[in-house]
C-alpha cells in the first residue's frame, strides 16, 4: 500500500484524551450521558460522524464536478449511533443530505449513489454498518 496521507491519533479510552501526532487535534473524550458517562467531552461517534459528513460532502462535490453538476450548496449531516449488539455495541448511520432544487430528481439520485460508492467512509463501513441516506 502506498498511502497519499496517513492520520495518526492516540487515545487510551473513552474517558481520556485523543491527540493527533501533529497535535492539531487534542481533545477530551467522555462517555455520553446516555451511556452513564458525564458527557463532558467529545466521544468517538461524534468524531466519526464529523469525519464522515465532511468526507461524503467532499466526495460528492468532486463527483458532481465530473458529472457537470454544481454541488457547492449541498450539506451533509451524519448521524452515527451505537446500537446494542450481543454483549457490546455496533454502529448504525443515517446520512442526511440537503440538496438544492437543481439536484433533486434523477441527477441527484445518481450523484448520491455514486458518492456512496466512492466515499472512503462509506466504503469502509460497507457491509458492516447499516446506512440510510435521507434527502432533505
């Protein structure tokens, strides 16, 4: 494998700190209130949701350009949930995509499908995480 870019981050758990090797990200992690924690910090699911929303949006813009479409006004909200799975948890996701009027219909549908087939986060979760895409 010959990566174009590698992100490196270190953490010792959900109630600890997460720090990237370049120190640009250094934040407190905390278990959410809903799971018995203090909620007094960011949690991994929030970080995953933020990364997926940004990646999906960027991928959509690149694919739209190739298709001759304008996707600059698109907004993506990722909802990443922990769902019970045996003794632990699994992930589930909803991607809410706000499409402008000119991308509604068949062109927008094709753009969303191509984006979901190409986004690195979507590819990484394919077959492992149920994903619902909702157009708003």
